[in-house]
C-alpha cells in the first residue's frame, strides 16, 4: 500500500508519499481499498502538530485523513454486514490519506446509490459535523434563523443544507464575494462578506431578534460577536479556531497562537444565565467510537441524501501524491466546496 506520512510537525513538505506493507483485517474490522479520501481543515492542524486527538491516539509518524470512500477488499472474522467488492464510505480516526484503510465495521456505511465514490469520500466528516452540531446539540424548530461562518466551505456547505432540511433559515458569512454563489447554492437565504466593515450590522439586520444558533469555527476573531448575535435561548456552537493560524504560511506562528489563545473570550456562566444563551463546543474525532450515535447520524444523512434534501458538495480533486497542494489550497482560505484526494484506483 501507499500512504501519506508526516514524520514530524511542519509545513507542506512534511506530507511524504511512502510505501508500507498491505494491511490485514483483524476480527470486527474491514479492509477498504481507498478511492477517494476527504481533505479536512483539521488535517492541516494535524500536520502542524496542533491537533490534540492526533497526539492522543497516534503521535508521530501519522497518516492524516478522517474520511474516505472505496471498495471493500477483505473482511475480518465476525463481520457479516460487508463483503468484498462492495462500495462503501466511512470515517477513520486518522489514516485516510492512503490506498488502504482498516476500520471497525461500525465506522463503515454502504455507498448510497445517488453518490459517486468521488463525491462520497468528502461527505462523512463535514456532514456528520454539521449533523452533530444541529441535531445532537441543538433542538431546531422550523423557522429558526441559523448563522453559519465559512458558509461556502466543507462544514459550512453541509450546515447550510442541513439547516434547510430541518426547516430553518440559514444565513451565511464567507471570506469574499467569489464565495457567495457556493453558499447560495447550498441554501443560504442571505450571504455576507466577512471583510465588509459593517458586517455585524448586516448580520443584525438579517435577524433583528437574534439568531437561534451560530456555528463558529473561527475562534478569537469572531466568537464574542457571534455570541452577541444570539437571541435569548440561542446557542453558540464552537468547533474550530482557524483564525489562530495565519493564511498561506504552512506553519503556525507561536506568537500569534499565544496571543489568540489569551484573547479567546472566556464566557461567564453567571452572565450567560442572565442573558439566557449557551455556548457549546465539540470535536467529532473523539466521537467516531460512539458507534450508536454515528449510525444514527449517518442513517439520517443517507435518508436526506436519498430524498435530495442534501447533495454532496462540489469537489476539487488532487492526486494522493499531491496532498501538499491540497493543504496549500485549503490554507489559502479561498477554496469553496470540498477538497479530496484521489488514489487513482480504477473506478468500478
Ligand atoms: N470540531 C470538529 O469536530 C470539526 C470537524 C470538522 C471541521 N471543523 C472545523 O471547521 C472548520 C471548517 O473546516 P473544513 O474542513 O470544512 O474547511 P473549509 O471551511 O472548507 O475551509 C476552511 C475555511 O476556513 C476559513 N478560514 C478562516 N481562517 C482561516 C485560516 N487562517 N486558514 C484557512 N482557512 C481559514 C476560510 O473560509 P472563509 O474565509 O469563507 O471563512 C476557509 O475557506 C475548520 O475550522 C475545522 O477545523 C471542526
């Protein structure tokens, strides 16, 4: 097999394609020949050595990659749900940037008929993130207004679609006018440019009563403004800190990290109770072994894809060996839709 390996934290040159012995499935596990692996912003954090669960579960060297689509090669003992030759997609706690991945059967799902392998490789992480935020952490009621940051990207595009699917009204913030179309395509009722000097006035005018939910992956840059944009009973969902890392640099600035860390708002529970708002935070990578919840999430998502309430995001594909280019593109902050890596395995 071949895989991308990062031996120690650093820039794009740390993403090296290496050969390794083929994997063999133990009991309960499934060996998948990967056709497409999703590229998630968290993979860039893994490469930079800033991702806590990567250090906790793997350490160095590490092969990044949280999701994939491909074909079952072999199944281990006690696996009856899958068979060799079957098209599947799923999640893995690291290791997706490879031609083979070995996962517990519970982290694997049959490929829905309306999805190609190329599209499916980029679906699980971003849609499960949005599902966990909006379904598991929030109880949405029809008509609620939901504000989504980075709305034209992976999680953002999935969140806009799910908001619509749950009968609510998504409003997006994006980093540039060239991203408006992508956000609108995924259901945003209104889209604002984060660089507009009157951004937060525009955000307020779109929901004078405040937002029921704000999805914020930016960290220090926007968290307090997002909290202030909530209506009473509103929930701020924190799931990323992208503003801690500079655009296009490939490496963190430790001065910037420290400054942003100390400037990150600390929310006071007494004031939160008084204003009747909550702040919630999560990291999906800790939840991949919560198999019951994972199945519930994927089942609901697959049903929504089947009735076309959800559609896979537009993909930009890079060869596996060019993972560095994909990271460079994602860290430019200019991409829309979903970035994926293709292993070049022949299509079925
Ligand atoms: N906690 C979790 O479980 C979880 C799971 C998945 C993703 N996430 C987080 O969700 C966010 C989106 O992830 P994604 O994979 O879907 O990426 P993405 O949104 O497709 O791409 C990243 C986007 O983040 C914005 N951004 C802001 N500051 C940035 C910076 N310094 N460098 C690069 N991009 C920056 C840019 O959009 P705009 O300029 O349009 O804002 C950029 O296009 C990330 O922060 C990621 O860590 C968290």
